[in-house]
């Protein structure tokens, strides 16, 4: 047992030296997580800062002018044009000159004075559904606030009609990066861990050192452990890097326990390494390993809930997400980081990761032994 332990330590040292001996490799392992975290934090944002819109005012009253001024002064909407005819709407939407057109009914002020709901039509460019939906919700909020304020200023009952009150839990400002950056802890880590693990054995085969490794006293199980642990260590270091960027640069408050977060990450990395070793056992060279990894990475990301809610997917795809470790990693990081969840709340996700690792790691070891014989 003692000799086996020292052999594994020697193999781990050898793998780490192979990863870090080249200055370019060191840059690739450290720089991409930071760059991707910054890019996603700033560029991949669903928050709207400049929405071009047009207005078609059929009422031309003091109330409609005040509503338009609220939109213009919000800092989000930029009025491109004031339309005169309904027929003009088609051209502005089709040419993508505006994201939406606000149409104010001709009885807008009269209905407000009468205490009735005023009609406000929003015509949005549905080709960008996420942005259009977000923009419509912004306008609805501004219109509701305007209606309440206008009726109070004119001595009417502000509670007359529907009053909408919203509150966002765990993200009071509804900032997209509060959702995106914690997701990257699992996403980027899986990308790098899967690639490193998948190429570990393939690199040995391509360099011609695999046969030399086989004549050493190492047993197949020791080789597997020696290949798995360095990738997990690199994955944990990259997770830590993203975590530091989230807290120190973007200043996203951390609500949970670091111990629980890293416990979930270790289980996640064990499952990811099992998949990577499976790929590594199948691939004959590094090119095949990279191709297999990219083939798996895209479905893993699409079925993780990162870009689309899992509940909106077809039933068959929802079942497929159950074998995706990235789904559970994103869920764990969100719950720990934003909600402060404990182990009892995260037990289903952690047990799922244990089950995936318990299947992929032994199967990869079996496949690896069979490839040796």
C-alpha cells in the first residue's frame, strides 16, 4: 500500500511537470479562465443599456408626452423616431432600426382621468426574443410606475386597477452577471478538466511514452489515479480563480459556505474526470481526444440550464440532463453562492454527482485495462 501510494505521487508529479513545463501551457491554463470570466461578465449580458425604439402617439396629450419622457429619461431606451402612421411600424421593425414600437391609444389620457386602464401597445421585434422580452418587461414597469404617480398627482385613487409589485430574490438588481459568473465556475472548469484528462493518455500514446509507462511497476489503477488527480487539482485552481474574479472584480456577494462549495466541486470534478478518462481510453491520439471532447462539451453546455431553463426543454431532453454533471455543478454553485444553501438542500445534486462518478470512473478503468491487454 505504501509503495503504491509513492508510485501514484510520482506519477502525479510527472503529470504536473508535463502540464507546466512549457511556458505556453502555463499561460493556457491560467489566462483563459480569467479572460472568459471577464468577457462573460461584461459582454454576455442580458441586461439592456441602450434599446432603440419608436413611438406612435395617437393621443398627443399631456399624459402621453409625460409617459414618453419617462421612457426617454430612463437611461435604457433611446427614441429613434416619432411615427405618424401605423403603416410606418412595419418598415422600422423589418429593417431592425428599432427593437420595439410603443403605440399610445388615442383615449390614453381620457381613460386615465376616468380611472380606467389606459391602453398601451408594445410591438417588439421577435427575432431577438430574449432581448425583446426583457425590454417589454422594462416598459411595463415604467408604465405601471407612471400610471400610479400620475393618478396620485391628479388626486385619484392610485390603487384603482391593477398595481404590480415585483421583488427579485438573491439578485435584487436583476444583474445578469450575478447569474452568469457563478455558472462559469462549473462551465469553464469542466471545459479545461475534460480536455486535460481526455488528452492525458492520448498524449502518452502520441509521444511514444505510453509503452514506456507500461513497463514501469505502475498498475493500471495507479496510472488512472495518477492521471485523474492532476486534472482535478488544475480544475480546483481554475475554480478558485473564477471565484476570486467574481468576488474581487465583479463584487458579487458570496452567501454560502466555501467548504460546501468546494465539496460540490470535488464531486463534480470526479464525475468530469471519469468522462475525460473514458474519452482518453478510446482516443488513439490527441486529435481524436480533442474531437471527442468538443463533441461532448456542446451538448453538456446546452443541456446544463446555462442558456435555457431545463423546465422549458422537451421531456426527452430533460431526462438526458440527468446524466449531465454540469447541470448539477451549475445548480450547486448558484444555490451556494447566491442562496447560501446547505448540504441538506444540495443532497440530491451531490448524490447525482456521486452516482455519475461511481459509473464513469470504474468503467473507464475497466476500458483502460482492456486496452492494455
